[in-house]
C-alpha cells in the first residue's frame, strides 16, 4: 500500500488522474466534507471537475501514519495529505480501507477530510 500511494503521488504530480485512480476499486466510495460519491467513474469525474489542469492539481504529498491489517484481505491506512500549488496550499487527513482483489490491493473506501 505504501508503494501504491507513492505511485499515486507521482501520477498526481504528472497530471495523470487515470494513473492516480488505478489504485481505486470499481466499487469505491469517497467520503469528504463536500459529500459522498460511490463508483470509480463518478469519483474520477469529480477529480476531473475539481482539478481540470496539471497546475490545479499541484504537488501532492502523503504522510502515512498507520497501516493496520483488518483480516487477510483488508487493511486500514491513515495519514495526512498536502497539496502545494502556486496560488495556495491545501491539506487534511484521510482514512482508507484497502481490499485485496485479484488485480492486487485497491482502495475500497476513502474518507478524506
């Protein structure tokens, strides 16, 4: 999961939303103060709408705090995120529920705040 999230940072910093979304399960539900969205296509569309350009995406950094196994095929990952852009810096925290699928580990639930 740590390696996957490092790859997500690289994809994001390159303006590659599809590469960032590779680590999400098709049945992802994303929960944030802005609302709840379920389904990979819908979550991807929200990212595209909120971050239409590479400049808007900025430079993403994750700081992982915990990786806790929840059985053989699930794990919780908690941490913080920061997004550095020329106009501002955003940040917050997250809790991710990962699931092991045939294609590997994927994020099933994303609680970002």
